C-alpha cells in the first residue's frame, strides 16, 4: 500500500524561529508531491507543488525540497509567525495511466507557534 | 462560485439517523473527490467522480456510505444509519480535467454522531 509518513507528529516553536518538517513516502511512480497547510476547521490549502524532477520550490517563507531517490521531502518554514500555527500535510499524487490522480495524504504535522 | 462550497458546515446526528452532505465544486471542474478526516489525522480518500461517473469508490468504508453526482456538478455524500465512528470532517475537493495540480478543497462538513 502506498504510504506517506510525516514527522514530527507535533512541534512547538517560538515566534521568529525556523523549523523543518519531514515527509517520507513509498508512492511509486509518482506524479507530484504537495505540501498543504490546514488551519483548524478549514480545508487544506496548497503551499507548494513539485514534480519528480524538481528539487526545491519556494512560496514566501515556505521552502519545500524533494529527493526522489530517497523518497523524502521537507518543508522549511523561515521566521515563523503566529499565523503559521496549523497542520501541515504532505500529499503524494501517483502517476496513473488510467488518468485518475488519487492523492495519498500523510497524517500531518501539527505546528504551534508561541509568542 | 469562487471556491468549493460544502454544506452544512456542522451536522449533529443521532446514531442511526441518515445524513446527506453536499459539495458544490468550482464551476467547470470535472473531477471531484470526497475525503474523510478523523480528528488529528490526515484526509482519507473515500470516492472520486469524473463528471457524473463514479470512477473509484474503493475508500468508502461500508455500504452505508453512498455518493452521487447525477449531473456532473453538485455531489452528495449520504451516510445511512450513522454510527459514532462516522464522526469526522468530510472534505470535498475538485480539479479541472487533466490538471493534476490544482486541487481546491472545501472547508468541510464536521459530522458528529451522538
């Protein structure tokens, strides 16, 4: 079964600090990998999208990296803000000859940023 | 509309009651997905439509769960004889055909079975 494992499960940091979230996956072959931010009570919102040929993608203070050889991705958050408190979910989209791209979701990392 | 709209936002059901959850995708989005998200967990795939055709329903946990999209736009997820383990947030997402980049999620329906 294709799996996406995220670590740590939860993380607490002080405002202004940096942090890195990890994602390991076994989905293969895959089309693209995404990181989503999910605020409490809201649906996930896309932060970054990377194809298997891309190594890094930035979106403001968020930088995602991808190592397709080791099947690992990370999301680095720089100069954290209180509004970064949320769940961060790694999602891998398999490459499907049938045309249906059904994502596999990780369980997410719950990030809390304290003032 | 500008985004994926789900209703109701919150639903409390007595055990054994039937519920219907609605998803209005972005206009023109061909593909529509339903997910179930338990507290503290990532979303779990339930079912997938391309237009009105339900191409994959392998994630539906039991035959009490039924989804439809009769005209290829609005979709309804129905849960019959709800049980406490059905309590979760039910998320809907839509994408244009072939655009495996632009998943847009609704805010979800939080179902609580008491």
